[in-house]
C-alpha cells in the first residue's frame, strides 16, 4: 500500500469518523446502524482509509472484528485528532461569543424519576445558551462511564461511583435512596417488618448489581445479578428474588401492590451521585458552560455520605 499519512489533507475526516465508530461499536454490523450507511459503503470507507494510510487497520470477516496492532495506534491517534478538532472549533467560536461543538454526556440508567436529580432543568438551561452544541447521551454502568471519560469518549459522566479512579476528578451532585424489595409471591411479601429476621432475608435468593461490590448492611450472597435497574426490577417482580432498587424507581410498583420494601428503616442506604471529568484535560467552553449549569442547579450534598 503506497501512502503519505503525513498529508492529512488527503485523508477524508468521514473515513476517520467511520473508523472510530466501527471500533467503538465493536464491529461493522453495529456501526452500520449508528452511521446509517450500507455495508458496502462502510467497507469502502475503511478500505480507502487503509489504502491512504498504507496499513491494515483491522481484521474482519468470519473470524469477527479485531484491530491490528497498528490499528490500535491509529485509533488512539484518531481520538486525539477528533478531540483536537472539536476543541479548536469550540475555542475559536468562543472568541466570537458562541458555544459550538460536541458534548458527550454519560450517565447510569433510571435516575430520571429521582426528585434530587435536576438534569432536565440543566439541559433546558444549557440549551438556551448553547444552541449550536450537539449533545449525545450515553447510558452505561459506572465502570464503563469512568473508562470512557479517561479515554476521551465522554466529556463527563454522572453516576454513583463506588471507588476513586486515578485521573478522574469527582464532584458530588445529589443522593439516591436504595431500598431492599421483594415482589408479590415472595415468601417475605406481606410480612410486617418486625416479623422478618436477618436470617429470613439472607435465606431468600438475592439479585445483586453486577458492576459493584456488595457493601449492603447485610452480607448477601448473590444468586443472580444484573447490570441495569430494569433487570433487577424484573427479577424482583418475578417473586423469586429480592434486590436493592432506588426508592423513586420502585415507587410505581409499590403503589400497585407488586413490590414491598423490606425493613426500610434498618436496611436502606444512600448512594452519592457525582459528576466525573478527566483530570488535567483541557475543557472546551462547551463543557465548561455545561458544568457551570450543572453545579448551579444542584446543591452540593455532604461528603459524609459514603460511595455505596
């Protein structure tokens, strides 16, 4: 393959963006849906990029998708390029008093009904002064959110983070109450709190969160796990499993008599939700403005609350 990769003008940014999407989607099939292009068009974009760079970037076919060693290096370089272009565009526009560019926000699932979460208000406030900023929202588990903040795929992430990752700065936003629940049909359902012992609770099949260590008031041995609140709610509603859920999220099922809290005064706890950003990274004006609105809208809770 003959190439001159140093001549960036000969490399179409669409090809680089297509390559980034393929890598971050885990393969060609998923990337086609994201980019809304045909399989042949996507294959042509990647093949042309490989030809212009003079190197094979990935293996694809029956064996599945896998980056080559050089492909991994090009992926990291492409991330830096796109981030730099966004920062340049944002900085130059800021000189003219405009907020432009892209803002990638990550968060955990099912926090919208938490009354302490004012993100809808933040989005409206921010949108009024950043009409030219394209916002993308990503839902993921806390560890994945932290990983994506570190590698630059997310500008910020909001969630209950259960440890401190070097390279990330955290700031407290709000609290979320976690309560242990059982569903109708469970042996504990319908029993008064004082009639349920610790032994009764520990004998019931427990569904845990797959992305965190168990730091509950009782030391459970999980019989099942889920990486989403919806998965845990389904398990509770089955009547077989007990699990912790945010009280605001479980409230509709409790009101319908389909779930019941288990000894909430003794076994509930508070999760601290924080915003995570990369330490030392140059923040674009678009990101700085969003953080300003986020902090202004959320009264900072006490850090006496542990990260659980």
